[in-house]
C-alpha cells in the first residue's frame, strides 16, 4: 500500500511538473506572439474573428492577418462595408499598421497591432464549420427584429451575449442594479441549453447522445464567439457530459479545476481576461458557499436558491471586480431575486423558440416572441427601479468585514447549540 501511495504521489508530482513546464513554455510563446511589428503601410486579406462594433465615424473588430491578430478600425468608405460583415468573413483591405495604445487591455485576445483602413471590400469564401454557426446566430438575431427596438440588444445579450446597440442609460441601469452579468453569456446559459438538449437526445444511443450533446455545446460556444466565460462554462459542461456517459460523474469542484487547467494550458493568455477571472471566481464561490448559505436562509426554496447563488457569487468576485469598477451595489440582491427567474426563461426561450421565430419571420414570429417581449420589459423595469434604490455600495473592506462577522456568528451559534445538546444527552443517558 505504501509503495502504491508513493508511486501515485510521484505520478501526481510528475504531472504537476510537466503541466507547469508546458504552461510556462506556452505562455512564453503566447507573449512572443504579442510582440509588435514595425509600423508601416499594409495591404492584404484579413479574416474577422469578432463581430464589428459601431462607433461614430468608425467600425472596430478583431481580425487575423498574415502578421498575426490586429485590432482593425475601418473609417470612411470602409466603415459601412465592414459594418455589414460578421465574424469569419474575409476582407481585402489597404491601411496602416501601428502600435496599440493600450496593449495590455487586449492581450487576452492575442492582438499585437492596430490596423486602420479607409478602403475595404468583402471577399468570397468562409470556413465550412461556420455555416451552421451563422445559420443559428442569424436566426436568433432575426428573431429579435420583431421586438421593440430598445429590447433587441438586451434580448440578444441574454441569449448569445451580443448586446451591441444598447443605449448607454440602459447599460448604466444594469450596472447600478448589479444585473450587468445577465448581458454576458455564462454558465447559466449553458445549464439551460443542456436542460433543453438532454431530453431531446435521450432516445439516442449512449455514444450518439454524447456526440450530440458535445456538438450542441460546441455550436453554442461558436455562436457566442468563444467568449472567455463561455469557454469555462462549456468546458465544465463537456466534462459533466463525458463523466456521466462513462458512469463516473465528475464533482463540480473537480470539473472547475480540470476545465480551468485545460483552458489555461491551451490558451495561457486567458488569465489576462477579466471576464474569465470573474467567471471562474463566481463559479468557485457558488460551488463552495451557495449550499451553506441556502441552508441558513428562511423562505421558499426558489428564493433561497437565488439569494444564496447571488451572495456566494458576489462575495467571490468582490476581490477581483471592486479594484476595477468600484464598490458593488447592494441593490443587486433584490434586483437578482426579481430578474433572475425571468432572465432564465428568456435565455431558454431564445435558444429554442427564438431560433424558430427567426427562421419563419413575419407575424408568426411576433406571436412566438410575445412572452419574451414581456420578459425583457420586466427585466428592464427591474434594472431601472433597483438602480434608483437608496441603497449603499459595498467596498471590499466592508464585504470582508461582513463575511468574517457572519462566519464568526455562525460558528458561535453552532457551538452554542452543541453545548445545549450535550447536557440533554447526559440527562437522557442517566
């Protein structure tokens, strides 16, 4: 037994050492790929790797070129051409390369240079795997067209994380109410997707079912443009599917560890992404704290679940997000209780019925999307009202103090209850 334990221990140490060396080498190579080239005029063909974002007088997107990834800015006659394109499209451009103004902000996206162009034209050709991706994404975007104009970017934000076009005041209301996470695709979207896809695949054989679910997860990650938070959630979901199919389910904590390790091994620059760090921290917080918080709350199960998840996630992300964006709004507690269930419905509806609505169009699409219209309206009102609540914002020292105080009180209460039980047991035994 001692020999087996020693061998196992040596294997673990070997795996850790090899993993550490691999990450170090890959990190060095990734950093080398960010080294800027000489500023100069450039002409050639590039492929968009993100959907263009519109700004006054310019359109911005990330693109791959023969020199590496660039932050591409189209102005003048090129702006409307690039604005109608999407990720995966080829463009022939002529412009100038220059150093990035803030390279650290885009390092996690592997961007090494900035490219500005006032001339661009669309080229033919697309990668085969993008065909179903564009079909599904296009259907979801068309399904949003039957909604009021101010609801469209919020709806697509809930479903696929694309909130381009949102009004500034609406975005600010979501931030002030602690609901901005709803506009970013996360693990919640993946959970709802599996909840819909698993029953549909239940009639397939084991291998076919696993292949179908993994394909659906990859398709969803591609539709959401492989955002860092989506990569984490998708990797964990794939591990869960594979573990269940093999008869050896993987615990949540183990899935977090394996998924994060594999993702960082594949792309070390992910650690530079604030969204990735927040996603990992929130998931760890929910896994470690949510169930314990829920046991100590009183009320309906659904309310305890929403509150416990919100509190656990906020406590976990506080050390990361507060230094970046400032204190967290206490209004996020009532806002999430009121908005989370409806947001879950919108996500699930948009991933299924919303696709059908986009494919058929017209008045039938408007009828199918009527429940979503009401749901998005409700979430907008919750964000608007809760952002105006006279509640304080919590700084990091305050959150740490509250967390430690609650922990001490719970420990004291638990010890007091045990001390009361002991004399009763002694009397019963006597």
